[in-house]
């Protein structure tokens, strides 16, 4: 039986687009028994997966999935209690952020960062649409950059329209597989086209009435970049719910909290009202920002509510 090694570059439901080791573009389907593995996932195979194909009755079939170096998941948008693998085998993630039109909430940013930390995916915050910032927007942006830079996250400023920051972005992406994430409307497709004009991804304007983006990416897809490396474009995400987290683990993925955990009096400290809590002490001293701590509490509460449900 003929076998072939390939990488998944697009998932559209029943069929997958792949590229073989020698650069051949292929389409393949899943073997029936593969669908039964990991029933809590809506997609057992994801973009970025390395797979083994077999030729059966003239069709390529995905029979095996190689172990993943990492992956990133979110709650399934259509099936309650299940998750959806956004992409696998990622070198880094770019989270595109806009200060307004649409506004990216810090809750969304922190949920994404916690998930990326948990799955060991380095993240870079990319503040887009620099050409459209008001003076008030710039103050908000400066405060966010100060907070996240202090924690240890790299922050980059770009404008897809003017080209500001694009050269630095390209240097960051060379030879790497980069996940591109963000709310609908933050300009992911325009950003990708500015990086590599060969991509020619479809774009849409932000709705003026609701200041929300229109979905232009409907399936995750990997694109090769002309300067080397790949970009994985995923659908714009409205919500980023945590998956498979225990509430006591959340603080481990806030870098400014994680370094303090050994100093807490109790090993199972939740950093809410416990005595001699190093995290609460740091919050009082201004070493942990109020909005980050509030986002932490919201994540803990969400997990508790799900368990009660």
C-alpha cells in the first residue's frame, strides 16, 4: 500500500488540503476509525499536523497523525462541552490587537495568553492600525504595552496600511510557523497581505454601525511565505474560552503571578482571600496590575460556573 508523509495546510470539514514532503499539493479524507479518537474534539486533525497518507481506491486517506509538538485550542463554537483545535506544531503566535474599531478587550488578550502559555507557544502582541489611533487611543495603548512588556511579552507596533513595523515583523517570522490570531476586524488578512503580497487574502471593512469585523476567514489555513516560514490564518475569534483548565492552575500561566507562588503560605492558594498570599501582597504594592488580576478572577469564576453547570 502506497504511503506518503504530508502536512495539513487547510481543513474544510470532510476534506483536507495537504502538502507532501516533496511539495506536492494533495486532498485527503480521514479514515473512519480516526474520527473516533478524542471524541471531545470536533476536529481530530488540524492545520499544521504532520500525517501519514495511504492511497485507497484512488483517494488519499489520513491514517496516522504524528505526535504534536504543541497545539492551541478553544471551545467549540457550535458544540457545547467540546473543543476545537485551532492549529498544531506552532513556533510562535502573533495576537493582533486594536485599541478601537474594534476594541480588543484585555480579557480576550489574557485568555489567549494563558492558553498559549499552557500549551508552550511563545506569543507576541502586535498592536495594529497605528495609523488610525487618536491621542486617547495612544495613551491606552502605551499603558497596555508598559504592562505586557514588564511581564515579559514582546510588543510590536504596526500599520498594515502605511507599512510601519512590517520589516521587523518579517524578521520575526523568517523560517518559523506563526499562528495569526485576533478578533474579527483587527485586520488579520490585510496584515498578512502586507507581509507577503503573494498571499492576496480576502479582506472586508469593519462594520461602521457595530464596529465589529466581518468574518473573511472561515477555515484555518497555512500559507508558505516568500521569505521563508509559514503563516497560519485562523477565523476571527469573538470569545476565547479556556479548555481543560483547573481553577488552581490558572495563576501558573500569569508570569507575574507564577514567580510569586512559592512565597504563598498555602500550596493550594487561590490568591483571593487567603492569608499571607504573595500575589495579593504584590497587587497591593502595584506590582500586579488591577486589570490583569481581575481577568484572573474572571477566568477562575468561569471555570467554577462550568463545573456547577
